[in-house]
């Protein structure tokens, strides 16, 4: 059996006729920039996340930059985030002139640890950026309490978290705003780059809308310095269509995760992510299924020999470990241990149950032989 980590072509070929139809309809109208499909998509997104305002932008990284700017995070301000994240989270902070300050993760769910956040707060701290890695929302109740007490803001990096909930609330509810990414391999992906900012705050919404389009208001008058950060109308039309089966796709991901959890939970050499059936606060959407594994590198090559492609996320490095970026020396023990052990198993909506069982069987074989 051969199992790919992800199926980029199938995203298109599985519904090719419908996509060609959309392309034809939108382009025949000449509706390319800031058109109705984008407005419709923003409304769909608001409904799906149950958040008041959504703004489509050109990618998830820019969504973070605009979110920080709209919240008045300025030069030399400090923003606390996990080092267990994609470079984009830290880059957004750095590129507006602020300073990324890294907190450690908790092994409960490999997400930013509120206890570590508290230790990193000082008079220059202006915001916390929790990152909902792998489609699980951070403990937003505790993070909100910390933010309130210290009068600092929360900008959620929700790039991997569309549809995920904490206490029934999606990304954007607890924070001042949240971001999404529609990179093709994300849970809701388009055919290129795309992203969004979500917020319940009207002022932030209005500012992000200005920042997205050269600082211009509806009449075209410039109100402030802005970017060209618009989400293409054609991408919005594709996303609109894909939202029709987003719920179903999330359920497929949760089903796959529950099979992995059932099959692998008896192996003491593995640490599995919390399963979808945990009765706690989280509803997880499993952007990725990432385990911590004893003898990780040998397991990875054993699976490769058996036709199973796995990935060590982010080149196996936390952000503070990237040498060329010259961070101050800090020690984040859980994060560093995490990157020595982490491995992502195939997780996408084209996976079949027998394939998930085959992957599980091979993993069990590796640890019991
Ligand atoms: C994908 C991702 C981003 C960036 O999104 P792009 O659309 O690729 O710019 C930011 N943060 C995290 C955690 C991501 O996974």
C-alpha cells in the first residue's frame, strides 16, 4: 500500500467539473476584485464561526499583520506566543517592529501553557498570540483571564483551526481578533493563498477593512496607510463552494483521529493527541494528527519503507531554535522535547478507513517486533 501525506491534486480533480463551472461563471462576469463572491464568503464565514465580522485577505500571515496593526501593537511592544508554531506567527510580530517573546507548551495538548505565559509578562507586554495548532483551540478561559488582569490584548492565530471550538466558541470569540488561513492544505483550502480576520469588535473590523485595501473607505477616500491585502474574488467563490461540505470534512477528520486513537492508545512508546471523544471543553478539528514518538526517526523510516509518508513539522525546529534568526538564548524544555519526538501521520479527507488501519498496524508492528 502507498499512502501519501496529503493529496494536493485530488482537491481539484475530485470535483473538477464544479470548479470549472465556478471559474467560468466568475471570470465571464469579470468579477475579480472585491466582488459579491467575497462578500458572500465573508457572511458564510461569520455564520460558520459564529463571529460578528469576517474580512477576507490574501493569506494567513497578512491576516496576522493586519490584526496586530488594527489592535495598535507598535514598535518595541512585546507579544507572547508559543515557539511551537509556524514561522509566520513570529514573522508577523517581527515585521511590524514588535518583539516576539516565546512561552513554553504544556504536554496536555502541546499548545501554549498559560503558566509559562504568566512568567513572560512584563511592562512592555502588549498582547498574547495563542496559536491553535493542529485544529485545537488553546485554553482560552485561562488566557483571557491573564489578558484581562494584565490589560493586554489577545490576537489568536487560528490558521489551523476553522470549525474548532473551546466551550462552544470558535477562534475570534475570546480574543480581540483571530486569523484563518486558506492555504491549500489547510482544513478549508483554496487554490493558492488566502486568509481571513475574524472579530466581534466593530472598530477592529472597520480598521482591518481599511488596511486591506490601501486604507481606502467605500468611497475610495484614503483614511490611513494600508496594504493591498485583498482576497481574490475567484478564491472566495471557490471557498464559498467548499464551505458546503466543510462540516462533513471535519467529521471525516475526527473519525480518522478516533481510529488512530483507538488503535494506538495501548502503545506506551507514543503520546497521542487528545481524542475527539474527550468530554472536556474542546471540539477539535484535526488539521493534523501529530504524535510524540519514542525512537521517532526510526519509526519514520520504517513507515516510509512500508509506503507511508509522514512529516516532521516545521523542519523539526521550534522558532527559537532557528539559528539564522539570532534569538536571545532561552530554554523551553517542553517545546524542545516536543520537536525531538513529533511526527505527523497522514490526515486528510481522502484517506480511507482501511488505510488508517494499515498505518496503525505498521506502527504497532514497529513497537512490538
Ligand atoms: C498556515 C499557517 C499560517 C500562515 O498562513 P498562510 O496563509 O500560509 O500565510 C500561520 N500560522 C499557522 C499556525 C499556520 O499553520
